[in-house]
């Protein structure tokens, strides 16, 4: 699981340091590479096992749906295998960097099964918009979720306490 927000620099060759916590998680899963693709306004980096799971999910959708075909084509045609070098960096392909608008500065964000790479301006705008959306009382979203209700007792009579003698 990836979590947290990190600010990093992309070097002149297009290499981005992968946060140490993310590298440890990848290495624990036996991964020395990620699959990077364009997603919304950012790049999404998936461990190979998660990318395979995504491929299976896409393959289980209706094959002749226009939306499914478009999503599958866009995600997979832009995907690139990026190895983690000995210094813990990934080389982001120029076409992907350009498509995401990435320059020298990057924000790396953990999002459960993947991490995302954003421009600082796009990330800051996303956070502002999301906070505003979550503040909207008309949404049927409760955050944090209410505490769980206590479990109901098992059906049947309750055991009686024996009177003390």
C-alpha cells in the first residue's frame, strides 16, 4: 500500500527518485520496476502485480463497449515499464513527462495500490477542489465514517445471573 505525499526533483535526464517507503514496499513484493501510464492529470505508477490485476479487470469488462475500448486503449498504449535503478530512481519516458506537464518539480502521492506523479500546481489545485467538494453538505459522504454500531446480541434468551448466596 502506498500512502503519503513527497516532493522530489526530476533530473535533466528525466529520472525521478521513488520515495524510500515506496521502494521498500515494492522490494518487499519482489518488484524492481513499475508500470507507468497517464491517468487524469498525472502519471500513475503500478507495481507489476497491480498492473496485471488492472489488465484482468479491463479484460472482464464488455469488450465491445466504446468506453471500455477507449479506456483500455488509452491506459495500455501509454504504459511503459520503468525499472528502479540502483539509486532508487525511475526514468520517466519523455512522452509521458510531456503529457503530464512535468518539469523539474514533482509531487509523488501514494494512492493505495499505486503512486501518482503530479506537477505541484496540478496537485495543489486538485487538493483545493477536493477539499471544497468534500465540504459540500449536499454530498451523502460522511468523513470520517461514523463509529460502527455495537453488535446485536445473539438471538435467544440472555443468560441469567445466578443469585449470590
